[in-house]
């Protein structure tokens, strides 16, 4: 009697399948599929136009669902084909796993366990396997690329992940198929993460094992062109998130919570220590006064993400540079620059004093110097003031019966 795969019942209860995109991995595919089917037979293999012995290997595993691209279209397109086919077969979730031998099939357990702990009221879940990229044995270029992606994912979504590039993942199938995905190669995995997070799905890492064997593993990642596409994709996400997604989400939160609750939870955030809240205000003031006109919003969200500060507070206080206040900020910055450069205060400032290109250049330099000086002084001063105020407020919260 044939033995049932180890996790088969769990896959059935969760209405979950496994999607395996593969391209010219014949050297590892047969053994990989033999190991994988020990755990489940709910497997969809996407042959993305392989030119090696992949097709003949798949004939030996006829019990799986197969889809084939006549020519290589890229991993992203293979995943799209897999997700669409999974939904047609009626699956709610799909676990994707690479066929190059780096992933362990027994780690399916950690994805299933996490999914089993969910309740019906929880948001959709998207899990990304965390390969612990900082440990020994991980190629340096892989680790650096992953850190780059992790940082910008944090900037555009506000979610901190330690591994955004692992191909071992669990996806909610219907949500993924509802997204408008525009990429077709490796960068699709990043696009899916960002857009699922924007849809309010819970995106999180889960620890997995990984095997890197020098000379054994075949990768189709092209360092230059694939990195270029990832960088361009993140540049687009930064623009969309700063000028649409973040403002839209905060406006929706404001509408849903009302002013009092929104102020307490999103602005004050009583669970944050006073020095962090005061630092967010100081950052906003510094950016708002700084001479980086036109990119204040981009700058404040990026720096808030880098220093892990409250982005809402920082953004609100960066708006000190609203149009009615801009002339006063420029004037104060120029006067501060005049004082710093040893010219004293020039209260009787008139445009006819800038007769030559040199005068204009020196005036601009004076303004830039003064702008940074004023920004630093104001940021430090307001940090002290608000640190004191938040400390007093927190003490009152503690002693309140």
C-alpha cells in the first residue's frame, strides 16, 4: 500500500498547493521533486521554456500538474502562470519553492504551522522564508543585494523584513491574482511583496534553512540587468508610496479612527519612548528648514525609515515649509548665514545688492550655510522641548488610576 505524503492532510485542510517554477535545472530537478512529493502531491510545476532535460524528467512525475512555456519568459511570468492555474484548480494558498536545491522541502512545515494558527478575522497572510543572510556561507553579493532590497521595502511599506528575496514563500492566491503586476522576471517577487503590503496583507518573514553549494547551484540571476530593473522598480515605488499610498492610508486611518484616536495612536503613539517621538519632530523640523526644496517629503520618509522614527510625526512637522512660511524660513536662513560668515545680521536686505554673478553665488552659499545652521539649532531646541513635554505626559499616563 502506497504511503500518504507526510503533510498531505494539512495541505488538504488548508486548501494549499506547492508551485515549482523551473528553468534549466535538470541537474537537481529529479531528486528535488522526488523529495518534495514525500510531503504532498499537490504540486504544480511550471517549465519556463527549459532547453535541457527538464521535459523528460517531468514525464517521470506525471502525477503532478504541469504547465509549460514554449520559450523562456522569466521567473515572474512562470509564477503568474502558477498562481492563475492554482486559482483555477480552486486553491486558496500556494507555497512557492525554487528547484535549484537550495530549499528544504521539510520546511513546508513552518509555512503550514503559521497558516494553521490564523483565524478567519486575520488579514491575508504572505510569508517569506528568512534565510538568515548574514550567516557564514552566504555569497556576499546575495547578502548585499538583499540588504538593499530590505531597506527600500521598509521605506515604501513601513514593514521591516530581513529577507525580501527568498523564493520560498506562501501566497494567498486570490489576492495575488487581483494585483496588477507589471514585471516579468525576478523583480516580480518584490513587486508582489510591496503591492500586497499596500493592500493591507500581513507580510512577514519566517525562518527557513538554506543550502548553498559552490559550483552545484545554477542561478539565472543576471547581476547587472536584474539589479537595474529592481532599482527602477523601487524608484517607482518610492514615488507612488510617498505621494499616494502613505497619504491615502493616513487619510483613511484619520477617517476611520476620528481625530482623538488618530492623534493618540498615530501621532502621539504613547507606546513609543519620549526621546523617539521628540526625535521624529526634530527630524521633521530639520528637513522642513533644510534647503532641499522639492524633495522634502521623499527625504523625511526615507530618513524616518532609516532611523526607525514615527513617519507621521516627522512628515507633519516637515510641513513647517508650507508656502506662507517659506519667505520667513528663507529670510531667517540668510540672516543666520550672514552671521556665521562673519558679516553680521543684514536686516536691510535688498535685491539690488546682488548685481553680479559672484554676489548671487555668495548669497546662495550664505543662505545654504544658514539654512543648515538654523535647521540644526531648531531641531535640537525642539527635541529638548518636546522630550520634556512627552516625558511629563508619559508620567501622567503612568500615575493615572
